[in-house]
C-alpha cells in the first residue's frame, strides 16, 4: 500500500464559526485571524494505492460553483485536485473509488463536474465507485434547514443519477472494518449524521483521516467545537472518546482542514488530551 496526500485547494472561513462559543482571544492563539476574522483552512485529501485499487478520500470544493459562491470562501494558494493527482503520476480516470466522509460541499464538491457543454453535471472520476452510507445519504438529500446550504444538489444527485453511487455496510457498533474498502471506519454523529472517519493501517502505523471530527489542531480542547456542528453536545463525548484512544494507541491524525499542521499525534496531560507532535507531509510519507 502507498498513500499520497492530495491538496485540493485552500480557502478561509470565519474563525468564530469554526470555534463556536469559544472566545476569540483563546482560539486565535492557535488559529490567527485576518482583519475580516477569517482563518486559513485547507482541503487536504488522501489517495490510497493498494494493488489495482486507487481510493480517493474526499475531494474538496471542486471548481464548478459560481464566482459569487467562491467569493465567500477567499480561496488562496495554487493547489488543485487535478494538479495534486498529476504530481504523483495519476489522472482522474485512474481513480477506482471515491470515499466521501460526508457530503458537505467542501468535502465532496470535487466529485462532480460540469459536462463538456456545461448543460449538466457528471462524475469527475468516470471510472470510480462513489461511497457514502445510507443514513447519511438520506440526511443529505432530505436536509434540515441548518445544513441545507452545505448539501448542494449539484454535488450530490449526479452520483446517484450516473449509477456510480454505492453504500458501505453500516455495523451495529460505532467502528468496524469496511468490507468494501481497505480501511476501518468510525461513524460519528455530532457534526452531521453518520460522518465516516477512516482508520488506515500504513507501514505499522494507524493513520486517521479526521475530516470534521477534529478540523484543526486548535480544536483539541474538548469545548472547542465548531459552530457548524448540528449536535455539539454529541461532538463532545465523541471527540473525548476518540482522543483518548488516539493518545493511548499513538495514532497519527491527518488533519483535512488544518492549513499549517497536516499530521499530528496527541498525548494525555493534566489538562486532557493535547498536542504531542506535528509532522510535515514529507516527514510522514517519505
């Protein structure tokens, strides 16, 4: 197995929204804000090469939305999904599986693109199966008003309409090995219903793709919960339970949204689980 970090593009989000009820004076210590209160955010995906299988975990925002839409998110840097794949010698047509941790636009927007004459949409990875789960799919296609702006039909429905959509089996417990894929999955419900957190065994280490369970290293303290979470009081015990396991088992946490701390480890302290070590992508993958 080989794993490649895929940078799908950086953007900015309101720091207050990213840290909920936590005072700005506290969260700016780890996530400094600009004059507009915006903080740096990444869309960092993973590509897993295992035999003939190429599995892409999450796909970023994509590029099909309007200039007005992207104007809210202050994109910066020169990363793109296609260029990141090209860096490692891959083309979108090589991808066999696209695994979406959840269907918010900044995690799945790159899964679907305009068709050639821009009259409709098509899968951006024409040879890939697109993986979600039944409960989250229902949640996303019948959205509550809180999340409606994050579940965009043009990002979601073409997966099903094209015949590419598949569902992973959902176990009775919170964590199980996905029979259909090459990694284990932790199901969590605080941010959105049935978000999936991949656990990948890689060269004797456990690499966990954190998605929105832990957006940045600055979110390690338990009360530091995003304002975007639909059930913040559920996020708290989910995060606490996971971080204890991560510290005890020396997991490597791959941070999808932390623009400056790609991979971290954590440790138990008198104040709870806190940052232990920060690794660059090169340090972990090379």
